[in-house]
């Protein structure tokens, strides 16, 4: 048997993949003709080409894959003629191939409206990698770009122009609004507003009458006689099925294009099939990839059944749901089910937030039981869940708005979640993988996301179903009674939270004891610092005693931050960033004496770099003598409480933010936690101390203090969230006590408060309940534990300086005390020193 | 292929320090002329190891300040700079196949004195 496929786009590739899986090896000869010079690539993610992906990255499979599966691939060689009576095809390069079955998957081309001047230089279409390469060559000389077409593809093309560096990009839409076929009027309005904010100029109700210019375009003229200057135009006004070869071969085509097919995707010649965007089924052209893949499945099954001795269940193509979710220039846009359900048979629930640019509308049956369809703009996280709820006619919760907004208060659940879906619910609509497929794969032992992707192909195309697939993996494992344990490392089969409780109950005071009771082996660089941190958070003992010095992270072990070259930096505590001139002088004298590089830190302190290990106790002796304390810059501990100058000097200040910052810094100094902690106090809403970027931040109000929690800067900045407002100072500190202790008790190792909150079930609402409403009944205990830590605080550098045994450990050579590491090298820079560059 | 060291070289043992100079489960740096050697003690098993003090990754004299541990029972040291881990048995880098290996030295304990062995040409 010989199968010839004309075209090598996404659907053609999918057909190849499916047919070789369905027929025994070597029973069919498969030949593919493609017009483009490269094998099928991912056209859905074409715009990523400009965002840095190479043409190779976009390939669905390399030429080697075709060869390995015995598929003959002719690239850059379109078929020009089909001889139906002799059942042969003839290619542009003169190849003649006979076929038993012929599959036409020629796809579509860009529809170019007959506007005068579209042949000028500077006018492009947006369809293939070659089109993109032409645009890329031309873009550097273009200042203003225009896209004709405000639909899906047009907005994709506009994104491409932005990615090419043309910030002045305009979109022209003939209709009165954007994406009229997919979303409703309000949705269009919000989308337009969002895109405008991102710098796109949108012109609706514009009928382009001419592309102006001589050889090279200079602008567009519209039917209303207005004119827009531009030096680059991309036409993306729709698609035109590639049916010319079919027409030439006498196959029936539609009036407006498309090869007419039946429910088996057979053309008027039953041995010739048409799939993808060139096929016209029941008057519809399907311009999305998922229906194309479904067509490939139907035809592959149909052909395989005719040669197989044990035919599979017959499949037919009965139309396809056009639900879709996209990210257009950073804005989520989704529509699913029947987004335009008529008012006679349905009710709608609308949520609109014009400030955040979010619009959601769902249509439900009049009895409120079923979801019919909907539109999501600006936030489409719920898309997959809603789509499945609609498709599977899942009974809606008593307050149907919960599926849109989540349960608010009360104990009711917002719908049954992905686990409540029936087994045949399609989770991955690109690859049509059902919930049952995924769950049985998990039961068969594929217990990681990667393993599921590999064995089911779910989540390998658009990736939209990723969260649902992950939920199904954990859900199925839990249902099997498998407890997904979050263990520390090979030496401790417990999570941090479990160890915290065990160490507290057993009053464990050293790493060795912890290892004896709960561990195995010798420990490692993962478990040692975690246990050390837990013990420090629980007992606040001197961290270098009881043999615990060597289980501290390197910086904690030497109470300083190791820097390039092996020297250390020293940060004295400067509470609230307030320092007297006399103390400044001491820092300057110490820095001069020990030849240290000085720099102001982001946390309103002074960092002294380049100290030899052997000098650290001497440096601290002098600093402590002058009244300084350790700043704990080396620890996963409270670092600094930054402040603005507040009401003592500032004409806007409402309260004395410096005094409150000092009070807070002195209360929590030395507090060790799963990760470093930063704080700030601002004296008014101008927020000069940047409190909303801290683990806990305080802002003065007319009536007291607002307390924000769980913010951080760093690589993934996150704003802190308001926990409580208008607090008096005492209540504010009580809430901070509870918040910090609860975080210390429950967070995973090296998890900042922001990440901890993101993972906390119930999020900020739950945290508010624990801290403010004492929902767990532990508030008194948390406050008591914090008070114990506060009471036990001692400056650990003071303890070292006063203890000769501890001091001895700050020596580079054990057998040559006082000899500094001779390999340390410095260079000079702007009148100070810097570490020599490492290799 | 084997390297026939024992025939052409002899091991010279030099006194490094006393047992109690070394933290129970950690390391110290020992000076041997211009050479810096990291000496490690696993007090739970009274096992001793010695390697070069230089971490080959960024050429830092830091391994003696690193954290000791085991990986599937094999003793290892993690550099304080970037947590590259090296086997204390054969010196190979455990966390990165492409990293250079460490030179290792034999250690012996007599009474409360710790000696490190240096191979010298016969």
C-alpha cells in the first residue's frame, strides 16, 4: 500500500505520526511532498521566531525523524498535478508517484484583499518562516508599521512587528471592533483598551482603499479619505484555503474556497482525502490546529482500518469546538463553548474590572445547571476548567458565579475541580488526550509531568492544559493512597515542617542528636544548614557551639559573608539606618586600619569588604567596643528594617517611622528563619522606605499603621499584600510576631515569604484568618514562642570576641596561626581595593 | 592502566595538627611549605581525609571551609562558593562531570597527632 500526502504543514506531520502508529511497520510506503524548504514547523508559535526562537527550534520533527520512520520526504517540491484515472501525482521537479490513498493537506495562504498598491515594496504577508525572514530584513528601516486585520492573526502579526523593534505599530480593522468572530462587544472594548496601553494604536471601522507610494509604500489611504503614513505593512486579513490543485483535478470545491469533504474527510474521489485548513466540512473551514489534528486522526483511522485485520472503532469528523485560548501581546484572550448563546435560552454572568483590564462573561442555562460557553479577556487561567465544565455538562455549584470568581467566604467549594470531570473529558484538546488517558498513565507508573508528556503527548502542543495535567498527576497519586512526600535529602526522610516539630518535641540541640534520632549517614550540604536553621529558630542558642559550627552554611560558620578571593565582608547592624557621626567615625577608622573597601548597602547599612578570616575577631572587637552589634548579613535571618526619616523631620510624615523601625529591628534582630527576612517602615503613603517590597512592611496612616506581608525584590519581585490596616503599634507587633512564627514553622527550606504565600493553600485569606482571627487557635503560642526568642537574643559576635576557644577558629592555617592566606590578591579601583578577578 | 607510584615514590608523613584542633565533622587548612591542604574529620566514624585546599572551579582556597557530608555513603566536601561537591575518596567532582578532580592525600592518626602523607620521588 502506498499513501501520498500533499503538503507538509502541522496537520500533515500529525497525520504521519498517527498513521505510522496505527499500521504495522513496513506495510505501507509513505511519501510526503512539501512546498516549503523545511519540514513541518510549529506555525502556532510562529511569532516566537522574532522572540529569539530559531527555525530549527520551531520544527515539529527533523528530516531524520521522517527517514527513521521510512517516510520519503520531498521538500521544496510541490505537487502540480493529480492524475486520478492512473492514481499518480506529478511534482514540480518531475517526480511521479503512484498512490493507493492520497491525502491533501495543502493548508491555506494569506488572504490578500484586492487593494491597489499591495504589490509595493514594504508590503508583507504573515504566514511562513520565509515571510518572517523577509520582514526581519526590512524592519530595521521602518519607523512605523501597520497591520491590516484586527483578528487573531492580525494581532499576532502586530506582536511580530513590536518584537521586530517597531514600537509605533498600528492595527487597522474593517469591522467596528477587534476579533468580532470570537468575542463580544464588551470583550473587544477591554481588549482594545489593554492593547492600547501596551503601545499599539488601534483603528476600527477603517476601510483601506489604497497603499500609497511609488515603488515603495509610504502609507495607507482609507475610504473616509484619511491617510496614515507608514513604511511597512503586514496584511493579515484572513486565510484562503489552498484548493487550486484539487480544483484542477476535478474535485469539488466550495464557492468561497475549500475542498468539499464528507464526515470521513473524503473528497468527491473516495481515495482522496483532504484535511486541515484546505478542507471544507459542512460549510466550515477550520482555521485552528486542534480540529486539523482531529481530522488527521479520523483519516489515519479510516485508512488503517481498510488494511487492518482487526479494525479499530470507526471515527467520523462531526465538526469541532472552536474554543480557543491565546496570549495576544501579553493579554489573555479566550472563548469557549458557545460564546454568543442567545438570551432566550440562557442567562449570563459578567465580571468586569476596567482598571485591571479583565472581562469575563459566561452563559449558563436558564435553570442554572450547565455552562454553555463564555469569553475571558485579561485573565484566562480558568479557561481549561471552564471549557471542560461546559463540554462535559458538569453540574454547576449552587452559586454559578463561583466558577468565575472562586468561592468567596463560606465553606463551599468552587466546583468539583479537574478530578470531578468524567473520564472522557478532553484535557489536552490539541492532542485530544482525555482525563482517563492521563489517569491510567499515572496509574501505570508515569508519576512525573515529564513522564506524562512523553507517554501521552498531553501538554506538548500549546501547553494550556499543563496545570490540569499536573493536578491530575497529584490527584491520581493521592487517590492511589500514595503520599507525595516532600523529604529533605537522602539523610532525612522528613519535610522541614516535620523536622521542626520533631526537633521541638525532642528538645534536640545539636545536629548529631538530630542525625541519631531521625537521620542516617553523615548528613550533607542540604540537610545540615536546614537543621541548623531550625534549631536556631527554635532555641536561639549560640550557633557555633555544641558542634553545630560545621553544620552552618559557610557564611554562618564564620559569621561573615565570603566574597571573591576568600576574604569576608562585615556588616554591623545600623537599626533603621540611623547612625551617629561618632559611630560613623568608628566604621571609618576600622575600615582604614584593616584596609577594607566600604560601600553603602541597599538596606541602609555599611558593608566592609576584603577582611581576612584572621582579622574578623579583631575587627569585631573594635566595633563592639564602640557599641555595634552583628548585622546578621551572613544569615538566613532578619537583615534590616529600612526606614524613611518620618515625622521628626519630613513635612509629610505622619508618624515617627525611624523610631518604629528601630523598635522592630531590635525586636527581631538575630531571628533565624527558612530564608532571609527584610522589612521597612514608611512614615506616609509616599512610601520612601519601599515597605511594600519587603517580607513585612509597615506604612503610616492617619490612624496608625498598615501592615503588608510577603513582598520581595530580587529576581522575581512581588508586591507585599495588605494584612491589616490602621493598627496601633502594639497590635502591629503582635501580628508580626504571629506572622513570622507561622512562617518559620511552616515554610520549606530557603523559601522566601512571597513564595511561601504563593504556595499556601487559601493564600492571603487563610493567612489573615490565622494571624488576625486566630482560626487555628495558636496565636498565643506563636506570640509566646517569639517572645522567648526575643528574650534569648545575644550578639553572637560579642560571644565570639569574648571566648578564646571560639576566636581560635577564625584562622586560615591550623598549623600557622596568624599567617594570612598568601594567595589572596586585590586590585585597586577608584581609590579603594577590589577582589582580584577570578578565573 | 595503573600508575605505579609505590615503586618510584615513598610517602613522607608530616605532622599536621592534633586531633582536637580539627572540628568534629569539618575541616581545617594545613600549611605544608607553600602547599595548602584541606584536612577533614568525620568524627562519627573517626575517618580522616585530605585534599588540595584549592577548589578547581574558580581557583579559590576554600575547600577546608566547606561542608562535609556523604552522597550514597561516599564521603564528600561541598565548596562554600558554589556548592560543587567532590569525593573525598578519589577527589572526583560529584556534582559536575566536567569539573577537574582534586588531589587527595593519605592521613594517619597516631595517638592524638594527625599526619598527612606526601608522595616524594625516591
